């Protein structure tokens, strides 16, 4: 029996789809059987980020409306891993095309066949959100260290707690340690104090994410990506709950910066030189 | 013409509780009430009756209509429940017991005049904590004199909320509210009495709804931009240093919300 985890946030654009793609790929890389379910009907992105958009034949709405034989017909096997599949959303329909009860039934079916079912939740707290959480056992809340994102995450956690559902854990995404040190970005402690849920991982801001999305190759596969490294750690924690504690990956200073530091010259002076 | 239900009845251990909707014409509600009594004669003559007026402000004329109707039908009125201080005084003056009780059928009134604030839309899945059922028996209270107001205030029911209120969650209660946790930004506490938060207040707190005099807000950490007491909204921006990391009490002083360090 597998675990059904919904990746949600409230606020849009914080990194839910990126997180779902990376966590799914990471879990597959670790040998687990995974299905990724895109619940963002009408604005589907998960297929793009995985590079699988050209292979879509049937989608979630077709499955629910029984236009195809079963969910198996709609599953798309990943390009790189045999043990990972995608169930895409429909692009030309809207979120009310699916009901929460239908999602519950589908998740129960998927749970029998896979170790992990990851659901990419749409932004918001309306019908799409309620569809996505209906069949889930656990929730991963993705947020940024930024006031609007944290406020919306608090709202979502409140909604989940009110239904006594999902045992939420937090991923703090797009973290810039330099800005945090300068006090220009909310610190992890600030976020913890407001949200008061366990942190599953901290993912730094990384330019390589953009390239990864455009190419359809999740960053977790790139050994040189800091965000990828963070996602690999989170995957480790998902597969082994007693794994290492959370650490922020700091940017490795450039070669010249290290030379200046070794010589005892401050960065401002070096830049004027 | 479809008639609306302005009056609902409920059987409780202490007798019959009749709720009268706050926002309908009172005379019509009393007429429906009379009809209900006629249909359930045995019930009404056998059990004590309490009437819940919610936040409706009942004037002398309306009070007369109600009491006359009950007198005509031969129904004994045990007491009334009302969140409006003026209404309670009015009934007590006529020798009818009155207590603060629950917030009644309709939406909670956001101002002391009882005008309703827009409720959250029906679609929102938020879970406001519900007020407990009204007390089954009206406690024995003689006509309240000014000297006894302190004792009556102590007897006001208090709700204990044993968790942090997250954004979008709302607690409303006719008595006092104590929160063992934080009130996060976007959360609301609305109380007829005092509001005491043993944690951080970043959300909206409204005490003294319904006109209770001397209502206070107490917080271990008051970060919220505004505090509402009764009719007054105070913008207690944390300009003064002592607002952070110190227990603060807010109350009305000369028509404004004033804060003082608590415990000093």
C-alpha cells in the first residue's frame, strides 16, 4: 500500500510543480515506484517540467469520465525511469470537471499499484484545492520565505488541520541565505514561528531550475545543482524518516573570492582593484 | 408567497428554547410564534419557555407585543437570552430574567448597534469554532442593580480555545474568549466580553461586541495593527518599544483604545 502525498501551497508560483517533479524523479531514482498526478486542470504544467507533453493521449478528466478504460490507459511512463509515471491533467477543461469523491476513488486505486502517489495541487483554496487534498494521506506545504507566501501557507495549513487531515510538513523554497543574513528576507526561524509545522527541507534559489524546466529535465538529476542537492536530501527524508536534519546549502564562493579571502583582502577592495 | 421561518423551536433539558431571527419584522415573528404555540399547546403549557433574541435590540413597543402575546396564550416565560445589554435591562425591568447566552440565529453583529458584518461566503471551507448550546436553565438572578454588575460580569460564560488560530479561522462568542495559543494574521476573534490571548496576536481581535462596558483585550505579544473594542477601532501600531515581547492590555480610555503594560 503506497502513500498519497499532496504538494500544496495556497500561493501560486512558489514551486509546487517543480517540487513535485523533483521529488517524484528523486524517489524513482531511489528505486521507489512513483506516480505523479497533476491536479491543476486547465493550467497543467507538470507534463512540461518533466518533458512528457508530447506523449499525452488521455488525461485525468478522461479517466474520471470513463472515456478510457482505466487510469492505466492515461499513465505516461517517464523518459528516464521505468518506475515513474505521470497522470496528466486536462488543459481544455476546468477544475469543476472532477469531484473530490472521484479523486478519492482514483487515489485509492493508484495507492494499490505504487509506493508513492504525488499530487500536484493547483494554487488557491477553492474547488481545485479540495479535489487535490481529497484522496491524500499527507501534505507537503511549499512556501517561500516571503510574507504573502507564508500568510497563504498558514491559511492552507489551517484548512488541513480543520479537517484533521494530512499531517503537513513544510518545504521552504527559493531561499537566499545572503539576503536572510542581511535581514532582507524572512529567516527560517520567522517562518517556523508563524507556521509552526515540521520542516521537511530548505531549497535554495538556483538559476539551474529555470534551465531544467525549459529542458524538461528535473534539477534533481543534475549533480551540480544546489536545488537538486536539496531535493535529493528531501527524498532521503521521505524514504527514511530518521534521516539527517535540515541544512541550508550555502553558495560556494567563486575562485577569486576565495583567493582574496586567503590573502586577507576584503571583497570591496578587491572589486575596486 | 413563500413565508420565511423567523422562529425556530428546540427542546432542551431546561424546557423549550425559541430562537427569534434578528433581522425580520418583529411583529411577524411574534405572529409566527403565536401560530407555533397554537399548534403545540400541550408542549408550551407543560414546559418552561426561554426566548433567544440574539443580538436584536428590542424596544419597549416590541417587548410589549411579545409579552402580551405570551400572556394571552397563557405561556410562562422563564427568561430571555440577549447579547444586547439594553434589551436585557429592559426585560429585567419588567421582572423577566435575562442572560447573555449564545449569539442567536443570524450572523454575528459586528457593531454594538447589531448591524451584521458580511459573513464568509458559503463556499469557504473555513471552520469557525461554534459557540456551545445556550445554558439549559436561566440562573436565578433578581433584577440586577448597578452594584451587582461586577458579579454578573464574573458570571459571563467564557470560551477556552486550546489552539493557535490560523489565517482565515474565526471564533465568535457572546462571552469572554481565552486563546491558549497565537492568533495568526488573518484570523479573527470576536467576543461579547474580554479577549485574552496567551500568545502572539497578529490577527483581528474584537472585544466588547454588543456594548459591554469595560471590555479589555490582553495579549502576551500584541503585534496586530488594529484592536477593536466595542465600537472603537484602535490602531495600536507598535511604535512604542514596549509592545513587543511584553504583555499588553488594551482598553477604552476617553473614547480611544489605549494600551498599557500588563502586570506593572
